C-alpha cells in the first residue's frame, strides 16, 4: 500500500469525488507520543487508522463535532495509514490534519 504522504503537523486538502470513494494516506511516527487526526469538511466523513499491515487500529465518525471524525491516540514508532471515506452516500471536499496532541 502506498497512499498519499502526510507529515505530522501538516494539513492536506483532498476530495472524495463520488459516493464510495476513499483516500488513503501514509505517515511515519518517529517519536512515541499522542497524536490527533481529524477532518474539516462540508459532508459527513469517516476516518480510519491502520497499522503498517493495514490492520485497523481505530475508526471514528463524529467525535470532532459537526459530523467530523476525530482520533486521538498514542502511537508507537512506526508506519501508519489514515483513510478518509464518506459515511453512507456522502462525499465532497475536506482537509485532513495530523498533529501532536496539545
């Protein structure tokens, strides 16, 4: 699996073009810490966190408020994936943020 590279501290813009569309991102954790991952959008996205073997670690639908997903998780050093998908039939433009928890 490849995916689009996102760095810690970065916000990337993306788009789900149609119902059922998904976008995969990859990132590297160089320091064990607590990380926050979320989207900002005008539709109802889902966010999935996977380990390097694409085994799902966590998913979230609406914990960020306004139908936005939010994952806060302590991660060990390693490679991970994030996947953005629409809930149900929803799709549209979004911003995905990956950062350290304050």
